[in-house]
C-alpha cells in the first residue's frame, strides 16, 4: 500500500515551492500556514513571507506587529503569534532536529513537530492530519501507514496529496486511486461533513477586520467592539494602553 502510494506520488504529486527545499524554517512556515488555510492561498503568500523573512533570525528580529500585518488574510492569526514566538526561541537555541526537540518548542504541537521532523530531518514518523487519517480509515482499517526506511517525508507528502486530490471527503475519486485494488471501501460515497458556520458576520471575520484596522494604526478602545478587542488582546494579537488599542510592539 505504501509502495503504491509512493509510486503514484512520483507521477502525480503536486509541485509546491516548499517541497524543493530542505530548509527546516521554510518547511515550518509552510506547515503552519497550511494547517488552516487552503493550498492555493498559501501558494500566493508563502513566497512573499520567505522574501520578507528568509531566515529564522530575520523573523525573530521582526516586530510582532509586522508579523501580524503580514499574516493578514491567512486567517487564524494566533498562528502568526505562535510562529514568531517559536522562531524567537529557535534563533537563540538552534533548530531542533528531532520530533521531541521540536515538540518542546513553544507554539509547536504534535502535528507540526512530526511534519517538520519527517520532511526536513528525515525522521521515520508520519504526521496524521485529517486527510491522512481519512485514507487510513478507508483503505487500511484505521491502521497507520508505515514508511519504508528514509521515505517518511516523501510518503507524508504523498498522503497529503492523495487525500487532497483523490481520496476526498464525500465522493472519493477511486477510479484514479493507486489503492483502489486493495481498499475495502473503494467505490463508496460518504456522508457530508458537518457544514461550517458561515464566515460572513462570524467572530473570525470581525477579528480579522479589526486586526486590519489596527494594522493601519491604533484606535480608541471606545471605538471598537469590546468583546472582539478583548479576544485579540487575550491571544497576544493586540495591546491596550492609555485608552487605545494597537498591534503589540513585540
Ligand atoms: S480507493 Fe477510494 S476510498 Fe479507497 S483510498 Fe482510494 S480514493 Fe479513498
């Protein structure tokens, strides 16, 4: 099953700029962006980010306000705060090269640690995102995939692509799947996933709108939505002083 997935990937894998580098910082940035943002949007933003801050040290030197402004539009802005914090620590102590070392960093969870460990450093570990879990449940009875020696990073990318383009949520494209011959659920369709709440009018949208206003300059606290402002301050995305709310200085 793993061999068939790898063979499929070598012909059908997506060509993405963060796949042609072994730079762990570049891979870390891509993985953090990709967690909750579509690939097409990350494709437009990752190169700009890497031009603005090509190294861990350059990102660590940036102000948090600059980082939040640059993240605008990618959504879930707490990721920008966490990435900035993580890179501040890496700039001081060096880049950990193992899953356990990465997991010990502030702002890095098990998924990101596993992704960077296997893709950048060749650790034998497959990170499980929603796509990887879905393929394992459908094709492998829920058992995790096991990478051949030295190929965990490549198998991870292969599973990401298979889940994103073939073994998709509702109507998988089994006719194009390298696992169709062995997959017990080949040909099935699946119940629709829970509908996402509309973005328009949501807290997420209002948080993003206020952050964009703050990117243009501070505001009087009395002018802004109190609950939204409090949430941004709590998440380290804004600061309040002397009756004004601004992006944080550091
Ligand atoms: S055969 Fe169909 S259900 Fe099975 S892994 Fe492939 S795409 Fe998914």
